[in-house]
């Protein structure tokens, strides 16, 4: 039992190890338990204080070197510590001495394994989602959209902003900016999305009028939207909400069935025609600005 506790503490300091060794020699198992528990509490409190101190020190645009490298997807904190010991990390041309040293990404030149490090806290990616991929970071059964990205982006913990069904194609935004994502998905922001669709049976004028006015999709009446037909069984539908299976259910409400669905726009973003299915690119600065403006426009 006690060995597990020691593993959990992961303390490196010899003094602490010595103390624990003494406790383990102690006769009573329950006393060992209490003492180790106290050490754990102290250790955790110290660790918390360390993190608070760390974030306070970052006030002037500074960031810990290991945090910077992990946010860039280059190395975990442990790997950074190892690289620092091996002299593989430099700051302004000098080998870094500590993985927890403060650096200012705006002014300090950092290299990792000989390559300059370009620090970005958040990354925004436009992906052309192919068929059969699920909008998730992990799934036991189907491949996920995140698996379409190279390893360095996956390390940045990107997640899909909203979801498309497994068989829906097209524009998908992936980011690690939780706040922006939350704002874009919030029902209060009414971010418009448009989809190219095909349905099984011809859509009548009455169907279009009903869809545009709002249909019951199982206890919920959809908000007004626009439908523009380019043929009797295909067109573009633009909605400002994102209920689960919304467009499929809307078509079912008018006794039809979606056979093809591709998202073309998401707020100010349009699917880049240069991206083939499964391809991706980072958003431009202009697109990021437009997205963040969109997400701060609240319509109550
Ligand atoms: N509506 C749907 O039915 N599916 C999607 O993937 C997106 C919107």
C-alpha cells in the first residue's frame, strides 16, 4: 500500500525521500498511512502555490519555458526538462539552465533541438471533413477528425468547434481556444452556418416555406432559416442554430430524407475550395479576427 503512495508523491528531493523511508520503517501501518497522507497534502499545497506564483510571474508577457514548448506541441514538460539537461534548448543563444525559467515569447529567441521556436498560444484550423470521420478527439470505433492532423498539432490538444455528423462533409473548425469556441457555439450568438444538401424526394414550394418558417423536430420548433433550391432535390440551407442532427430532422419533418450534406460556411468562414477532402490549413489572421468579431456579437 505505502509503496503506491510514494509513487504518487513523485517527490525527487532526497530529504523528502529520506523522511518517507523513515515513515515506512515505522511499525504501524495506520500511522504510516496518516503520515504519508499529511505529506501528500503538504506536497499538493506547495505544488498549487508554485503554480499560482508561476501564473503571477507571467504578468509581464512572460511564460515558463516548458509551458511554452508544450503549448507549441514540441515537447511535454518532462521532455523539456530532459532537453534542457542535454543542452538542446537555448534562449537568446545561451543554453537554458532550467526548464521552468521565464521567457518572453515576444522578445526572447528560443531554439529547440537547433530549430527556432515560434510561440502561439492558440491555433485555428480549417479542415475539409471527409466522410466517415467523427467530430471528436477520441472514439473507440471510428476515426476522428483530429487524426487527420499531424502529430505536432495533436499535441496542442486541438478539438473540433461544434460537431458534424459522421457522414456530413465540409468545413470544420478545430482549435485549442476554448473561450472562442464556447462563444461561437453559444445559442446566444446565432452564428450562421450554410450547408449544401441533396434530398431523396423533390422539395415543393410548401416544403421550402415550412422549412424557412420553422418545423417541429421532436418537441422543438426550429428558428427561421433560408433555403435556396438549385434543383428540385438540392440546394443551400442556412441556419443560425446547431441542434443535434438538425438539418436531417428538418428534412424528415417535411417527409424527406437527406442523402448528401456538406457544410460550406461557418460564421465568416467559407470552405476553402483549395482544400480537398481530409485536407486542412491554418486560418489566416483576417479569418481569426473575423471569427472573434463574430463571436463577440451577441443578439439576445
Ligand atoms: N445538421 C445535420 O443534420 N447534420 C450535421 O452534421 C449538421 C447539421
